[in-house]
C-alpha cells in the first residue's frame, strides 16, 4: 500500500510540477524588485493558436489567446483570457503587457513571463497589481505545420500566476 501511495504522490508531483511559485527560483529577467506578492493562483486551460499566412506567404501557427481557469486551494476563483486579462471572482481584473521572458523547463512548455499591469477594473484584490509573473509552465507549446489558414488548435497548459504590487 505504501508503494502505491508513493507512486501516486510522485505522479501528482509530475503533473503539477512539484514546487509551487513560492519555492521557484525566478530568472533574472522576471524579477520585480521592490514588489511584494499579493496572490498566487494556479491556472489550468489552453493556449489557442490560429493558422495564418506569414509575411513570406507561408502558413504558420500564431498565438491567438489563452483560455484558463484560475484556482486557489483547488477552488475556481477566476479566469484568464485574451488581453491578457486576469479576472478575480471579487470583480477585480488586471490587464498586462509582456516586459520579460524566460524559457520553459522543456520545449513543450510555454515561456515564463513578466508582465506590467497596464489597466485595472474593480476594487478587489487585483486592483493595485503592478506586475504579473507566469511561472512553472507545463505544456502549451504547439508543434507541427498548419495546413489551412483560419484553422485553430488548442494546446493544454498549466501555470502559476503570481500577482505583485509595489510596497
């Protein structure tokens, strides 16, 4: 029985990525000096890609938008979608703009990001966020050629989003 429990624990660690954002070594490009963590949420969802003709006339997959559920302690507390936007169940939301990137752990994992807040809505927990970090990504990267412009493909991903604010 102990062997089964140990194997189950290892499987859970493999799927969830093991370390949480608080235990993660943050790459230099993503550090937010002078800011403190307000909230860390886990996301499960998909990265959506569209097949488009590039400037050379070739078909290529282009990132379109994220679609994810934001969770805290296993409970849904918000959503993440195009913008990029993060919306909390308390009615607050933040929109970000990418200012830093770091490669994911494997070629199948989308990049880790640092985003500056460029817009806010509501008065809740996300109202005063100045920086969002996307860490511990699993999946989300799309491989392979696309055959027809206008087609879409979704690739499952997970990540931790760390919301920070200036002291």
